[in-house]
């Protein structure tokens, strides 16, 4: 019960934070209006730096946090600017100052000069102290006699003084941190990368906090002022802790002449693979933070603490009792973050699914809405939630080891869920292409879509795996080098697989056949059912399946029966020798009529003639073509033609011969002659006409299903 009351009592902290944010929002709006023009900014400066109402904390808002990060340093600069204006005998005549928010100088720049070397610059919708003024302020103060040369030089050694050597009247240094002047001077060993990292780690730790010593890792020519170097060191330290960057000193080289072979053999060393922009470089005989790193520290700091979230840290208690290594407010923050993530994931997943489903239902895409949207929405919503959690993770100030491994887990989960979503999106894209393939006449397009789906999913998995491994700090270059060593052996072992894969590509490019076509190739005879990445599936005429490797099929000579424009039917009609010539002539004419009246024959190309005198028959060549797409329809048409031939022969009395030897004794006394008679030969033509009048209208139409 006491613990519950304690938690509720501590809940006032959250109320205070919310109140602070609301009030800050109101103040920010008013503050933005007060700095909307050069006159408004000068009026603001006068108001908060006058002797009777001085508030350098408010006045420091005239300096952008991007130009000077530390609030105490901004207050010092504002105080110095006021003294410089007074020393310049600046007359605060506001009516003479432009009140135009869009004021332009003679050179076209958005700059307004108050006095020589002190100017305002427009940044967004506000007029703030220019960066040039901040850089020139030390020389300006010396020129005006506000500080002497000796006082300015003391700045490097006396942390109790202001920015330019004057007594620091506004700074409030924490009592827990000893003043620099009370501590011995320390010079860091910068002879090699490891010594630099050791020195930086030691003097930015809680036990030996000395940013004035750690600032030596920044080359003085990159940032001439010591205060700026100290500020960058503090930003870098908070960024590394917030992102959980754990540096293993043993892995850092101690070679003074270390060369990075991956970066053009330069004297550089990347501190952590998670952030390639953080690296050291050798200048002369010393190692320093690179110039690029020095410039990007503020940008990295804003990335770790977006929307000014670092300001919340000064309102959070730092001296509470710890339970299992964490303070109470950290447990509350973690619990709040978990609850928020769970609820936000549910709302985002349900809301997105509901909206997209309603839209797809309205446009008639019911199948896509019910089968494909939810598998895509779920990983995407988790991706968004993890991105938000990762954004606020540095504010929790977790122990470095915990923050490190938790950050790695989240960093690896982001591309993982992105890969899951992309994997499901491939199905949606493939479904769209399937509908397009149905509109084309080519059946190969129908098989190309599944192949595209397989290749696209493989590509998504490979790319996703690369990002996951990279975010886990697994170096890909040595991994790829290891794979390349075994690449030759793998290629030799998988040469047939690779050959079959390229064979499938050749089949899709050359298109020697399509799905549903009848092909013959080197003992293979059947109908193509599917073309895969490795093999082609063929259905034989005995209804069995043959899986032919694509490499073999790509090299084979393929007879594509399915590409025939016409299907040939060639046979010999053998009639007996005793068939009268007149009857043969009528029979041949009738055969031609059968071809002309059949709906599926090629009328412009057929040959039907008495062709040969065989040993046992008179042969009539019957050579025609069917105009049909499939073998089944061809069989049906053949049946119809042959049945018509048999019926015509029966009607005319034509007898078909067969290869036999028969001994005929025609004129035995008292017996009838065995020679066949043809009583219808005289009326053969009339009989044929009657046949076609009777049979031709009954010819079935093979196109009817």
C-alpha cells in the first residue's frame, strides 16, 4: 500500500511535465511573435537586458540552439552583446529600425546590421543573433576595450570566468562537479586511436568527469574556442550514451600509423559501425576526431534527442534510490512506453486496416482487402511503434549495457518488420500482374507472374537480411569475403542449378513454347503445364508428369506442335482393284466435298487424288489440314471426317482393300461368279448427291462446346 501511495505521489512528476509542455507551447507562440522582425528582436533584447529588468535567460532565446548548444553559454553571449552595444554607444531608437519581417539588405541577404559587427539574421520566421556576430564577438569586445588581451587568454584555463574572460555572473555550475581551476592539468595521449578512446572514455565518465580534458580529442583548428569544443564533447557523450554505443577498447587499434584499407588506405578509424560518420583521423603525429565528425555532432545529437526532448532531462530526478539498477521514474517511463506502444499498435493496425479495407471494398477489391491487407498492416504498425520507441529511448537514460543491447534489438527489428511488410506487398503486386496477364493472349505471361513472385521475394529477403546484419554490427565485408572464398566450390557444386536457372531465363526470353502447348524434344512428348526456376513440368499423353531441367530443355531441339497454324491429317484410302474407274472418280469427288463442308478444315489447301497402284489396292491420297488449337479438338475432327468417309463409301458401295492374297475361281460350272458386281455404278453420282443431301447437314460443328 505504501508503494502504491508512493507511485501516485510520484505521479505528480508526470503532471508537472505535462503542465510544463503546455506552458512552454504558449510561451513559444508568444516568443515567436516577439522576434518576427528586426525591430521586434531589438526591442526584445532591450527589454530583457536592461539593468532594471535583466533576464538573460529570456534574452538568450535570441541565439539559436544550433549555433550555441549550452544555455549558460547563450546567456553569457547575450550579456557580452549587451555590453558591446553599450560600449558602442548604441542609441535604442526603435522607430529607426525596420519592422518588416521580410527585410532584405542591400546585398539581398536576410541580415540586419544593428551596429558594426553585430547583426541579426532571419532564421525561419524569427530574427536572431547572426552566426557571424557570435564568431566575431571576441575581437569586437577587445576592440571596444571591454576585455583585455590577457583576460581573454585566461579563458583557456579558468572555467569560473565567462566566455571571453569576464566574471561569469549568470552561470550556475553544479556543486557536484569540481571547478576546472581546482583540478590538475591533464594532457591526453593522442598518439594512436586506442589511447584517444581510452582518454575520452575516462574523462567523460561519471567518476572522472573532465570535459575540459576530453575536449583535446577535437583539433583546435576545427573549433578554435575551447568552450565550443567542450560543448561538442558533452553532446557527443550524451549521444553515445543515449544510443547505447558500447566501445570495446580492446578492438581499437593501437598502431600510430593505422590505415583503413576500406577507405582508400587513409589514416582513419571508424569508432562504431553503427554510425560511420563517427571516425578518427590522423593529423600530423596526433589522432583527433575528424573534421566531418566534429561538424556532425550537433546533428547527431538532435537525431538522438528530437524535438528538444533533451530539455526534459533537467526536470527528471537524478538522485533517487535505485531498484535493480533503475530509478523509480525510469520504471514508470518504461511502463508508460510499453502501454503506449501496445495501444498505439492496436489503434494504428485496426485504423489502417479499417480505412484501407473500406476503400478497397468500395472499388471492388474484396479479395485484396480480406487476404492481403492485414498481413501488410501488422508489421508496418509494429515498425512505426518501434521507431517511436527508439526515438524516446535515449531519454530513459538506461545503463549503457542495457541501452546498447536494447538499441541493437530495436535497430535489427526495424528492417526485420520492414522486410515482412515488403514480403507481403510482393503478393499484392503479383496479384495485380496476374490480372494483367489474364488479359493477354500469351499463356506464358501466366507463368511469368509466379516466377516474378519467387524472384521478388528472394530479393526482399536478401536485402532485409543485409540490413538486419548491418544493424547488428556484423561486418558484411569480411562475411562476403568468407563467402567469396567458398564461392568457387559452391559454384562448382551448384553449376547445374545455376545452369537451370539461366535456362529458365532463356525460356522466358526466347519463348520457344507456352503453357498449354504440346511439345516434343529428345524423347519428351507432352503438354507444358508449368515453367519453374529449375525445371519445367510436362504432362504426357499417358497422364504422367515429367520434370525436365530447364538447362537441358534450353539446349534441346524443340518441336512445338502447339505453334502450328494448321494440324495435318494424311492417310491412304485403299480401295479394291475391281472398283470401276467411274465409281472411284465419284468417290474422290465426294471426299473433296466432305473436306469443303467440314467447319474446321483448311479449304484452300488440301489434296485428294488417286495416288498409287499398290500390290493389293488402289490408293487414294487423303491429305488435309485442320484449323484447330488443341490436340483434343483435332482428334474430334478426325473422327468426324473418318466417319463421313465410311458413310460415303457405304452409300456408294466402295469396298476398302486390305493386304491379303485370295485365289478366285470365277467360272466353275453350276456356280455363280465370285467377282464383285457394282450395280450402282451407273447411278453413282446420283447416289453421292443423295448422300450429301442426307448427311452433310448433320455434320457436327467442332467449335461448339
